[in-house]
């Protein structure tokens, strides 16, 4: 009896979401290793997502399910938004303090209030505005340092984390808007976006001097590229499995475990430091995220 309940569809769905959160919570480590080997995170993102994109496209082509996007032009916006999300997040966790980056990224529920208002016409209720205010106060606390008179992003990683959280909110709104499109097409758009946008960003960075050419390609990149590509693909499939079988508020709650995975792994491996303002500001940001889950579950 206990054995069957442990393997229930709900348990497997939660396990799938935890796997996805774990993948995103610790993906900073392979990206940092690749950077140490001379591969910029933008080029690394382009290679990883191209690897997954080609794998999915070949699989769909062989099965005859590689559908035309002509009937679903919104998929191009999904490609753009999800691509920018991956570019920003992967670059930020590679060059910045991992805990700080993940916390700033998790302003996403706050941005979702504004994005849903603009894209979906969903006017925010008082509770949603309270969550937005809480998250923004948390943002101010995290960003405000003794050296700066105003709470402003103090590094490229801060800007990238905030921007990727915003584009992730747009991605989620677009996924809701495109829920009637084939799931395989949405997956292809998201991984294609990572490959295309990372490549374009890397080329633009190269032209402006922001991104260096780095070292010549080496075989030592391949195991880490394959690890990241396989992990992201499995994480995406696990997310789709879990999200399809659980209520949306349950999915959002479980996905917050990404903050825990990222925090513990980065502190243990020396990629982050605990600061009091990060803890206090982060607590408010996470409280806003938790309230969005509770609010959703009560149809607030």
C-alpha cells in the first residue's frame, strides 16, 4: 500500500518538478567550468541549446510531427522571450553571485502581475499589487549597498538577472496564450530560442567588445556541453510531465525549491556569500512568490 502511494502519479509529478528545479539550481556549475576552460557563457548557451534543438527537430522530423509554424505566429514571440531568458540567466549565474542572481530572477512572479496586465488584459487585484510592492521592497534591499546612494544594479549580473526574470514572466504569459498550440512546437521554439538568441547575443558582444573570442575549441568542452544539454532536455520533459498533472499553484510552489538548490550548492562550492541584506531582501522576494502561489490556489 505504501509502495503504490510512493509511486503515485502525483508523487512522480512532484519528483519531475524537483528534477527540473535541481537542474536549473545547479546549472551554474557546468557553465562556470566551461568559462574557466575559455568558453564564454553566451557561446556555451548557444552550443547547449543547438545540441538540444537539433535532437528534438530530428526526432520530430522522423516521426512526421515537425509541424509548420505558419498557423501559430505567436511561437516566434515565444522563441524570442524564452531565448532572452536563457541568455540572461545563464550569463548571470556564470559571472555573478549565484544566490543573488537567483533571488533577483525570482522577481518573476512580481513582473508577471504587470505582464499579465499588459499582454493578457488581466487587471491586478489588490492582493496582487501587495505582492508586487513586497517584491519591489525586497529588490531595493538586495540592491542597496552602503556605497550607493540609490538601490541600483551594481553589476552586469544584476542587470541580466532582472532582465531574464522579466522575460521569463513574458515567456509564461505567452505559454498560457499559446496553450492550444502543439506541445512539441512550443518545446522546439523554446530550445530554438536559446540557440538563436545566444548566438546573436554572442556575435553582437563580439562586435562591441563585450564578449571575447576566448580560447580555441577543445574536446574538454564536449562532456560539459553534453551534460548541460541532456540535463536541460530531461528537465524540460520532467517539467512538462509534472506541470500537466498538478495544479498551477502546486507547480509554482515546488519550483521555488530552485532557490534552495542554487543557494546550498553555491555556498558549499564557494560561488556565493551570505550577506544580511541579501537574506532580508531575498526573504521578501520569496514571500511575494509564496503569496502568489497561495493567492492563485484561492483564485485571488
